[in-house]
C-alpha cells in the first residue's frame, strides 16, 4: 500500500533506482563485495549475475510500486581479540545492491559538500582507495590516511607498520533520525531516496526477543555503503570544528 502522492515520489526514485544504475553498481561494486563476505555464496551469486537484466527490472518495478520489502539478513558474531565479538550483517544480494545504489547516488552530492580541501572521505571506488601491495583495505584505504597525514602534518613516509585507532561503538550509536537529517542537509535533491535508504537500513536492525526495532546502529558489513554513511557524520563534525576555530580566532 502506498500514499496517494507516491506516484510523484516514484518519478524521483526512478532517477536513482533504475535498471541501468542497478546493473552498473552490481558489475562495478556489489558483485565483488559479495564475494568478500565472511560467509560467501558458494556459486558467487552466479544465478543473480546470469539473470541480471530480469532481476534489475524486477527490483525497479518493486521499488517504484512501493512493494519492495527487504529480506532478513544473515547475522553472526565474528571473534575479535581478548574474547570480544563484533556482530556482522550480510544483507541479501538484492538489498545490498539497493543499499549501494542509493549510497552512491548520495555520495555524488556529499563529496561536493566537503567543508575544506583538507577533508578526506574514502568510499571504495575513489582513486585514493586502491589497495597497496602488502596491505589490506578491510578497514579503509591506507592511501587516504597517507594523503591526510601529508596535508595536515607535512609527512608521508611509508613504514612497515601502521597504528590503527577505532572509535568504540561508533556504528552502534548512530541514530537513523540523525543520519537522515545530516544526509538531507548534504543532499537535498535526494529526499525520497533517503526515505528508501532509511527503510532498507531499518530492516537490518537487530531485534532480539521480539523487541521493537530501535532506529539506532548502522549494520557492520563488508560493503562500501555503511562506511560511506558513517563518514557522512564527519562532515558535520568538521563543520562544527571549523566554526569553533573561527569563533576562537574572532575572540
């Protein structure tokens, strides 16, 4: 069921979720990302790939008719050091494709809103996100970090070691309301796409013991889309930091 105004929203959604974009995103990103999941498909989703045209046509029709319902994702615990575990989420191929397509459309506008030239954001398809021989891109591109160091601190020597810091519970504390507000400010032309994005993400929320879904916490997944959405928070933080510095200099 959809609202009487949904046909108008569908025209806006079609500019983002259409057969051409879905096929391109699958071939350039999602197919390879699904191969790198902790629990990969034994046939590497060959059935999806061989029927790509028909499946993308079906996905577009579902989205534009308001009948799209995400599938239940695969959820499991991955052991970390000292007996700790991280909860990982593997969405279905269809949901991963929709999520990545929406995120890429938003990224096209978000990258234009970087507060300063010293801001670095790093989706996997960016030119400074390529893997460096002998390193891994699992936790993000190393080239982006080096570029940041060179610009901010004036050095960029490569060493045989790297220190990685992590923000505890960062993904788990991201509110969907806050996320939508930030993205709406950065990408005002994608309002209806944002609705679909939050709708898709909400189906990936943890819901134990028949408890109601609480719209907080991005899914941790080996996909580029959640990382990009988490990075969007850095835009607001950087803008606030620039404002504080400006007020401090004025005083």
